[in-house]
C-alpha cells in the first residue's frame, strides 16, 4: 500500500482564491510527522509546513495551513490568497517515528495559479 | 545561514562512466539523506547517514551505487558503470536530528544525464 497518496495530479486556482491540496497517509505508528514541500520549476524542494502526530492544533505558516484529520489519516494543505508565485509542484511527505527514519513522499500535485 | 549545497548542478556523462556527486549539508546537521527524483515523480529515498555511518542504505538500487560521509559532514554519492536509467535529479537533504519532528532541508539537486 502507498504510504502517501496525493490524488490530484493537477489543480488550477484563480489568483487570490484559496486552494486545498489533498494528502492521505498510511502508517501504524503512533508517532509520525507530516511535511509539505513546494518544488518550483527551478527544482529546489522548499519546506513549507510541518504537523506532528501529537499536535492538537492544525499547523499554520503564513498563508499555508495544514488541515490535519488524524482519524481519517489526512493532512491537506490549504493555501490562502493564492499568488502567481505559488505555481509549482507540491509534495506531501511523512516521517515515521518507529525507528524507520526515511521520509516517504507522495507523487505530487501540480498547482497552477491563473491570473 | 547557508543552506544545503550540491555540486555539480548538472552532470552529463556517457554510459559506463563513473560519476561522483557531492553534498555539503547545513552546518551542525547530523543527518544527511540522498534521494533520486525522476521526471514527474516524488523523491525516492536512497540512503541516509547519521554522522559518518550509513544508517539505512535500503534505497540504493544496486551495488553500482555507493555513498560516503567520512568526516560526518560532506557526503559523496558515487555511481559506477552508469546506465541511461540512472538519469535523474539527485537530491541531498540534511536535518538536525533523526526524530520524526526533524525537518529535512533540501539542496538544489544535481541533474545527471547519462548518454
């Protein structure tokens, strides 16, 4: 089974609107971290936001927030007030705490912001 | 402070040749990771180091791939007898520790093309 599933290969959003990028995960660990990265066409992976499995509040970082629903094993990224510079690939990733140290990435969602 | 750096940014080689890719992590980060990203895919884990030792090399595809980190800082990924299927972007990341809360920060990657 896939550990990280991103079901939206591509998304469009109007500039200044909000957009939600979906991510579901699969783990039997109680301790894990969820991460979102942005990868513009330049290729560099840019860290956006982190959510720990024990965090009770949804993480927020500026215009980014993470809608964490633990029971449903989902960790959707919400980008508010989209900007043209938000056009990029977005990857959801998970790091499990049970001695399994590597990070597993999803296949990504390509977001295009329309002026 | 300085981020993760990788050299070269681009490497073109011929099938059968040997290549070395270098990664310089963020100062003070004990963990270092190598990933491979093929076009349209998320990063795929190769190997990670905790200090000087390879703590998990389960992602290395075969024995043509090898990585070292002799002094616990800079790492080199070595590929022998390159094949066309090795063409990809090789990403390096580092993190302060290896807990599930530790964020990985990525370098700009090395684009390897095997002709």
